[in-house]
C-alpha cells in the first residue's frame, strides 16, 4: 500500500474514531440528564397523576406524556448547561494543552452538542410539548373502541396480568390519531396566520416566498424569540422573587439581639412598671 493511501486511511480512521467518541459522549450526557430530569419530575409531581389511575389506557397515556416531558426538560437543562460547559472545556484545554486524557474536549464536540441542542430544542418546542398536552387531553375519535373490558366480560384479547382491564392497541392509537390531526391542524393554522401576516406587511412575492425557508430562518427566529421572552420573564420575576424570599425569611427567622441596648430596655421596663403601679 502506498504511503499516501496509508495516510488517507489513517486520517479516515481517526475521523471515524473521533465521531464514535463524540456520539458516545453525547449519548452518555443525554442519558445522565434524562435520568436526572426523571427524578426531578417524579419528585415534584403529584402521585395521583400517574400512579392512582385505574384505567390501563390512561396509565399508558400518562407514562408517554411523562416520557415526553422528561425528554423536553432534559433538552432544556442541556441548553442551559451548554454555555458553561463550553467555557469550562475551553479553559481546561487552554490550561492543559498537552494532556492526552482531556483532548476529547475539543471544538468538534462542543459544535456537535450545540447542533443537537438546537435540533432537539426546536423539536421539543414545536412538536413534543404540544403533542404531550393534546395527547393527555384526547379521547379518541367518535366510534373508536374502548380500551378495556371489565372483569367477567369475555374479551378477544387476553387480559394483562395483575390488571382488571385488557389493553387493546386501537385505544391508544385512536388518541394518537386524534392528537396528530389536532397538531397538524394547529400547525396549518399557525403557518397560515404567519403567511397572511407576512403577505399583509410585505405585500410582495419575496415575503411570501421567504416562508418556504421554514427550517433555515423561521424556526431559529422562533427559538430566539422564545429565548428572549424567557430572559425578559426572568428579569421581571427575579426582583419580585427575591423580595418575596427576603420577606418570608424575615418573618420566619428571629432577629438577633446583639446590637440592642439592654440599659434602655431596662429603663423602659421600669417606667412601665411604675405607670402600672400608679394606676393600681
């Protein structure tokens, strides 16, 4: 094999190993965030929401909604932690440039994480969160079959062990169909309103043609607008939250008496005692 081919093969092999390492690191980070977010949601949620459900269909729907919400929270937490991770990784690389064990904290990994966070953020914002909401509120189209059969009624499908109901696939699928149709109609409604508003404001063919650049322009613009709204909401709510926190803390904690004048308190007590004795 020629030296040039060997060098090309070595470069391709190195690129392959780098890509596999980045995929493994991204997968481990996301799994860690998903597990952490699952514990957070299960800690703060009400137990009656997902555990005390007597219908297998509702329980399955709640589990799916819980998974979608956990995925969305993991993506949001990853988006929040991505900037500190980028800064810390850059500082570590600048501090230890010759260390072999930290060379995986490179620009390619950070760039890949940014792309994944941007992709999943748009996916969660546009599809997963509305789907989870409409999925929990859906009941299936009219005429869809009931998911469960009570005990004692013959069923064509064997019952689930330890349950009084029999899970049929068309019950969940009816809700999925209804949620998909509602989400599609909502998407068409929003896109139509944006199209009409753009046509009214622009009143030319270029503005209507620019709506075809949905992925390249409008989704990043929507993501930036929602991020700006979140930052403004944070700036508005932080002072009120801090004032409320200090007010509640001041009510709960006992004020220290280190700087109080005991002689003044003693004289006030004597004057009060003298006034009470005079009244008596």
